[in-house]
C-alpha cells in the first residue's frame, strides 16, 4: 500500500544533511499536500487562540493532525515518513491509506478527498493554498508533483531532532507558551513564548491571508523561534527567532552562536541548520541560539523574566 522504499534498519545520522536545492521540488509538493490536510483540521477544529487548533505535531514516524472531531466521532491524519504513506484512522477503528509517491497536487487532492468519503467523512475545505504566491487552486496544480522519499525522510528526522531540543527549551518557561507545533501555512516548526501583554495590531500583509488572521496570531507580545527549510533570500534550512512587536535594538543584539545573523529584510535572526548539524554538540548550539535570542527580546522588551522563567532552568 505504500512506497516500496524500505524503512531504515541501521541507525541513521542524527542530524542529516538537508540542502534545499536537492529536494526543493519535493518540498514544494509536500507543502501543498500539507495544506490540504491542514485545512481539514481548520474546517473541523474549534478555534483556539493564535490558531493553535490548526497545527500538526511531530510523531515517531512523521507528522499528525492529532484527533479531530467529526460529528460524534474523531479521526486523525498522519504523514508516515518511514513507510511513506498517509494514514487516516477513525475512532471506530477504520483505517484508510494513501501512498506517498510522486503525484500532482491535483491528483493528491482528489484521492485524499475520496479517501475521506470512503470512511464516511464528508469534509469541505477551501481548496486554495495560503501564504504562497501564486495561490494556484489545488485542483489546477499539476506543476508540483515530486516526491523523493529519502529527502522526505530526512526532513522528518530534522523535525524530530529540532522538536526534541525545542521541547527542552519550552520547559524553561513558566508563562504562557505554545506547544512545539508545525504550521502548514509556512511549513515551519515553531514554539512561541508570551510576555502576557497585549500587542499592537499586526499590520498583516502575508500573501493570500486576511489581515484579521494575522492579528489573531499576534494579538499578544511574543518571542518566537523555530525551524524552516528556507526559501527566497534564505536559501538554506535555518533556525529562526523574532519578536513581535520588535523592541528597539533587537536586530543589533549579540546572540549565540557566532554563525547566527540578523536579516533586515525578514526582521528575524537566523542560524543556518548546517551550523547546528556539523557542531560537536548540536543540542547545546541550538539551545544557545534559542536562549540568547529570547533574552534579547525579553530584556529589550522589558518582560518580567523573574515571574516568567523557571528558576535555574538554563
């Protein structure tokens, strides 16, 4: 039922190489597949602050929607990057599968919706992507049709390693903090801390996203960080960190490690994934980036760090 690529039997490299140029077509295709599945959760899940109700979560095999309500039932959709299959499981014990293999976004959309209907899940989604330009309707998208199983597997392993370290970082904070979750709109893994204060209305401007959506996401002051495979002027996988609203002097703050830099175009700090992957102690390098960028945001933004942080948790 799945791609015939065998699951790895030997220990894999913990932080694998993931050059964007080597799998850009696969990533672009998966991005659209993820939006199709993610819009299912958007359609069915009650709104939670900052759109936390729409995200995916990293699993020991890939990514999951987690359980979604459907009438008096629940179901979940999982991307399995070991066996390379999309699985739909219902609370009644039914299971449906769709192989992850090269196919157009249009075909994936049709087959996925047929799979849901075969399980008596009548779900309607808005069939147009967000946060991308141009926003080609899913049924018209035959350009994106690649799937390299090896790089999809590597991508999941990077997410799994990053999620593990980001969970450790999350545990240091006592204030309001998001889960470590995957946003399918931008295709990034993120965790966000909150000062507890309201933020000024966000100006919006994200492609094919209503400004009211962004204003809900950034209704309160945040220090956010995560992992993204790259795109545009960021031509390599990177960890990122930003603050909203950005306090004066944030871009000039001294952060760790030395490979980290601030982008005036993006208004974010970036740390190339390669700097983490090739370090003698990747966890410590990544934690130094997450901690130092948070401290810059919190100190310059005058957060009440004593009340918000777990004592001695560094």
